[in-house]
C-alpha cells in the first residue's frame, strides 16, 4: 500500500471535534467508521460519508488506524478497553486526545499489551470544524509508521509537526507550546 492510498480509519470520539475530523477524513477519501460516546442511536447510519457505528469494537474491526478524540486519559483507556475485542496487533493508534503528560506512559502500556503502534498526535489549534484549515498536529511516534499515518494526519490538519520518535514527545511539545504543566 502506498503512502497516499486511502486508509480504513476508526474514529472513537466525543461530540463536535471528533465529528469534524471524521468528516474531513471522509472528504479526503478515507473509509471512516465512527463511534461517538454521546450518540444515543444504536443502529448504524451514514452521515457525510462517515459510517456511524454503535460500539467501539465494531468501529475498530477491520480498521488500519484507530483515532481517539475523547475527553481525557481515563476515557481514552476506558473506550480503548471496550474496543479491545476488535483491535489487532500492528494497528496504528493515533491518540489525539489532550491528556496530561504523565498519562502517556499508561497509554503506551495499553498499546504494547495489544500490539498497537502508538502515535501521540495532539491537536494544537483545536478540533472545531476548521474552515480556515489551521489545525496543527504535534505528532510523535516510530519513524516506520509515519508514512503510513501521513494521509490521515494530512486530512485532519493543515500541518503535522513530528516532535520525536518517543510517543511522549507530542504531548510534551503541546504542553510546552501552551505553557501548561501535567
């Protein structure tokens, strides 16, 4: 598969930010399935080219890339644990939820347990439906996965800044740029 081929992406998210990113991915030609914690309708449907799925395991089943856009590290671990029956070793996990710096190690432990390739990819400029196209992702992860996830990152942000090979570097850079601790 080339670096520009469409990817099968599972978006596990909450509310407007995740929905905006899922729509952007679908517009770019990716096959997108999404689960939204706040959605109450259990039946599958398609909105703006995004297949809405009723559970985390069904959302990640057959995906190549899992993208988490949730409300904190505890929710990320809870939702990823719920998705575990559909996870496969070797899947790329783009973790874009803003989390405290000390939470990245726990997310890394989860990724290793399931054989996932973790890319910490927080969004610097917010996730709102960004008509101006100014989102920036501060990504960090293994060099060998960068080309594979690039088409997804390119669809969700105007630019991606790779901050290091260690997954902790993305959140560390985000915290430093925002001048926040933790």
